[in-house]
């Protein structure tokens, strides 16, 4: 079994296993209007607790925060409170079934889903992590 990362707009593949959105919201840029490209059928579960806080997303997309700063702050967020428990539980689930973490970005290179997948691997070093 493995943990994959992919774009939520991509067509589901059988190999995806459970498709989990790790986005804070599924809206257009106004933050209110539902994004018609992301119907409920695009994902099986939604774990917004593993998404970057909305303020951090805004700092990155609207206020010019560099990727390095975004990544550092997101990783710090993943270490707070009970969030590490959620990350570890996600990693453990991927031991038993394929899971694909989904976000809106086409590439995982500058996307929090890659950082989240790497954090899962830190909790479970034997976990196989791949990008779709």
C-alpha cells in the first residue's frame, strides 16, 4: 500500500484508493462560492484539519509570502496540538490501503500535500510515498 499525492481536479483512478482532500475549502477565490470543478464525487473524505490555515494560504497567494516561509509555517502548524496524531493516523491508514492526498495545485512541488506526505513518512519511515 502507498500514500500518493495528486490534484483534486484529476480523474479518479482505481489505484488512488481513498481520495482525501486536504484543502481548507472547496470554493472559488471569493471564499464563498462552491468551486464547480470540485463536486463531492471528486474525493471520498475531507480532512481540513490537515490543510494550511486560511491566513497562511492568504499570506502565500495574496501577500507574497515566499514558498520557503510557507513551508516552514505549515510544517510548524503540523506540529501543534493534536495535529501530529492526525498525521500519524493518516500514515498508518496508508499502511493498509492506498490513499491519495488531494489539493488544487497541479504539481506537488510547491504544494502542502507534498509536505504533508513527507511528514507522514517521518511518522512511518517504511511508508511508500509517490506523486501521481
